[in-house]
């Protein structure tokens, strides 16, 4: 990997926007202590510190007061100490008198290396678990015989648009759409559930990527028992409590 | 507040003292760095109450995690700013998720009225002169990708989608923008010391 690539990864990582395989790759470099990666990240982070420091704002005094009170009420032993080793310091130190400090120093640095690696693994496991949970939720919806599949067809503003709603009244649903034009600035698509003669209920707001594809995970809608139809309208970006814009997609269940 | 050079001995020493349970050191570190962290959090979350909550969480983490601070990985200020940024963006995302799913929460009337979204950078720029000064020296295209990432928490591919630009272009602009910003801020730091 050349300098520019590493600098690119570091910049995106420092800004919090590095994803997927690139993120794994960059974190592996950091874990391995790659000097270019470590330096590049430090440079980027220091730049962002400079940016933050350019616009300080006095926090409300109550924040510090609450913190100092909370700290005063915390016995030192309750604090999160570095896993394993720090709590063992007193034991380790007394042993060190006899065993020789050198051995301890080596042990300390080895164990802290492993701790860091372990921390990174724990974090990546947590990310994967969260991803798995959301995938499992989707699969559970798809496998349930009570799930209905509603096909939505494009209306005059986007005749080529199509969408599917996999809907389960208790578990919620998964909605995918294709062929929608990119919404104008400040606008987004809003999905509506229509039950009987009741007013449409918002099922969420979504936008589409450059290919015109969008998706939405929909939570169960309280108070909406049997949905007769789903519809998509173009609304202001945050969505509205009731539809106001043109209808792009409609499908009856 | 006097500017503290990242990695200056004092802040590193303070973190070491905090790690050892020194409450006075925590108090001094807070006084030194909280305005910087709060300024950043406020830029992400406009609602002052949510921002104050996030600030408190961040410094509570500082107190708890100080023993795990590793100076090899960066300055205490960077350690703090990255935490403040992550927490503020997490809060922003949870607010947006709540808005997007639109499942009426009990306090909907409250959340609907609160201007929690990331503010329009152009509007904020007016009352944030200094950040504006630094960012204004970047070409518009570079400034935009940094603002979207740092203050709105968008990932690189989300930025590409939002701007309708190829991902590679976004990556390059991010790197060039940060490079340029480093130069701008470096000049200011030199003139301040």
C-alpha cells in the first residue's frame, strides 16, 4: 500500500467514515503498529483537534458539578481498570522485588499487547453480532408464513419504479424499492401503511442511492392491525405526519 | 482558554494522574478541554440539553478509561475529541433513527419540536466564525466532504451517494481536505504561540 492510500484510509478513519473491508484492513495496520498508519492517523486526529479547538464553547456549569459529584461518590476500586493486569499490580509489584523488575516489564508489555488485540477482537465481534441480529430479524420475517408480500407498482411520476414490502404485523417488515428518481434536495420518500378507512400511518422515510434503489426496515406499527395497502409519496426530508406530496408507488395487500 | 498544543506534557501528565484516581487532575483536565469538546458536540447536536448530556458521558468515560489511555496512539486531546465526536454522532444517529422509523414515541410532541438535526453548515458557520475561518480556506468540494463526515457522521459511501460523486473522488477529497486543513491550522497554531 502506498503513502497516499494509507493517508486516505487514515483520513476517513479519523473522520469515522471508514467501512467494511477497508476498516478491517486499516485497523489491522494499526494493531500491527505500522509506523506509516500510526503517523498518518495521528496527523489526521491532531488536525481534527485543531478544528474542534477553533470553536470552543463554555459548557453549562451543571455538567462539571454533576461529574465531580459522581466521581466523589465512586470508590477508586469501582473504576474500569485495565483488564486483568492493573488489578494485579500490588501482587505483581511485591513479587517483582524478588523476581526482578525486568521480567515484569517484559510480561507487562506482552500482556498489554494482547489486551489491545483482545479489545480489537471484542469490538469487531460486537459489530458482527449486531449485524447478525439485524440479519436474523430479516430472515425471521421472511420465513414466517404470516408474512405477506405486497407488490407496489410505479405511478405516473415514476412508472418504471417497483417495490416489495415483506410485512408481518407483529414483527414489522422489510421494504425495498427500485427505479425511483433521486429525490430533490430537502425531499425524501415516505412509506405509508393504509388500514381500512383510517388515515395513512407513516412507516418511515427513506432515500435512494444513485441507482434508484432504497430500503427501509419497518418496525411494527402500533394500532395498525390489518394493512390493506402500502404507498410511497415524496415529502419534505424529515417526513410528515400525513401524506402531502405526489404518490410514486402503490400496492394493495 | 489558552490553546493547548496536542500532546503537550501537561495534558499527558494530567491523564496519568487521572488514571491514578486524582480528582483534582480530572478537574483541571476538564477545565482545559471541556470547552473544545463541547464546541464540537454542539456543532453536531444543536439541542443544548442533548449536548450537555453527551459531554457528561464523554468525561465520565475519561475518568473511567484514563488507565487505558495509550500515549503511543495519540495525544490526550485527540483521544478526547474522537470520543466526543463518536458519542455526539451516535446520539445524532439515534435521534435520526427515531425520526425515520416514525413509530410514535411517548414524547413525540417534544422530539418533533426540538431542532436536533445536524444544522445546516452554512447557517452554523455564521455563529462559528473561527471554524468557518479555517474551513473557508478549503475549496468548497473538500470542505463539504469533511463537514458531512465530521459533523454529520456520514460514511464515505453515504457521502458519495449524497453528493452523487464516485467513491474514489470522495476519498481523495477527504485526504486533500484534511491535508489542507492541517496546513491552515498549523499556521494558526504557530502564530498563536
